């Protein structure tokens, strides 16, 4: 009998190695029972293959509603692409339109959310790691770059909210990233630990303000960046102070918090230590992306089941999603992107 989502499941999302599950992966997932899974380009061939992989992942844990995530923002961060899936514009193209015509930009942002959702939903993928609500500033590292809408926190918040609602229209859960804000980072957290020395008042008025506009989003991904105004040593993903004071406190975010990939070089500990540190700091879930079985076998024993608070947040997010699915014409949504600047 299928298990209910989250019952006794570990507080982790795992990747897998290829386009089909191996027997070893099936056994491991059945035994370790992660809450869900994340897909990357290494897992993608053609639509029928992705659909079968998603089905097999869920079957391995005996839960039809185990969440399956994918990074699908548009622009250069899109795991699904030609020839089977159409290319979508980066967030910055939408931001440029919105800076000259806010109403048109908001319509385009919601259309992009709907179109991303219409790509994912037929495959059984039910969670999109999008949108990015980071600011685009002069110092913003290229790892964010055109993934960000604008430097205007009000506009960023409005456009990110529109993408969230577009995804919900299509039945796909959004994950807003990278809370509480990666835009001031001058390093790539995949490769090094970014340190943000901006004072608290400025952060609250700018970066945090953008995320306040999406504080009702069901999931958010926590950045591996140090925010010295809150914690001089630890990145937000492993800092109880940053999570409680900045994310839960100032931003007022009450949904599911998932740490960014614990394999990124911004974190210095072992994978198992990174996993436990993110959860101890206040993240509801942690994320391991490589799909390397030996790494997952190292991590899993150290990760406990989801907490009652996390289960309640997951349930609240599911209720938010149930409020919003609508019918729409995909061709008409593509037409709404005609006014975007070249991308």
C-alpha cells in the first residue's frame, strides 16, 4: 500500500545517476526512503523516458506523491530543452519588459510560469526550482546574472510572485530561490563561500523586500551565503540565527525551507555533516544532487525523518497549490511573450 507523503520519510531530496534507475538505486531508495527526488540533464533524454523515470522513482519509495524537483527557470538554467521542449527566455528579459511596461512584464512572468508548468506536469514532475528572486546588482556574480529579473526589489517581488502563480496555474509547486538573497554575492557558491557584508537595514530594505513579496510561496531554497549582519561565520543554510532572524523573522517566510545542494563548495564539512548542519539550523529539508550512490549511502543514515513542523509546512504548501489550478491555452501563453526584448 502506498505510504502518505512524508510519513517516516527522511528529510532529504536525492538525485539519481542516469536516465533509468539501476537495481542498486532502487534498493537504496526503498531502504532509505528520501522525501523526494531531483532531476538534472544527465537524467533527461526524451519525454517518455523522463515520464518512466519519474514513475520508477516514486515506485521505489512506494509513494505516488513523492515530490520530484527540477531546475527549470528558462534561459540558461533549464534541464528540459530542445528538441523535445521549447526554450524559454531568462528572467532578465522579463525584467527589461517590466521596467518599461510593468503590466506587460507581469503578464509575461505568469505566462512563463504556466509554460514551465505545462512542460513539467505531463512528465509527472511536480516541483520547479524557480523563480529566482535575487536582485541583479552591479556586483552580482555571473552565476546569477540574467537569472535575476531586476535591481528593483518591488519589481522583482511582483514578477517572482507572478511566476509562482503561473506555476500553480499549471499544477506545479514553485521553489523560490535563493532566500534570503544571492544578488550581493560576488562569488559562485558552487565553488566558494560568498560573504555578504551589507548592513542589516539595507538588506531588509532591498534583498529581503523582494522575498517578502513571495513569502506565501510553498517552498524556498536557502542560499549558501554568509550574511555578516546576522552571522559572521556560517552561511544562512547552516545558521540558526540567519534562518530565524532573517528568513522566518524579517522576511516572514513560513513555508518549507530546503537547503541548496550540500555538495556545493561553499560548505566545508563532509556531505553527512553538511546535511545534518542544514537541518539542525532550521531547514526543513536538505538537498543532495550528484546522484552518486556511495555519497547517498554515506548521508542517509545521518538524516532523520521529517519533523512535525516540516510535515505541517508541506501540508500547507499542498493546500496553497490546491487553490489555484486553472485551464489555459499554451499557444496563447507563448503569444504573450512576443513583446519581450531579444534574448
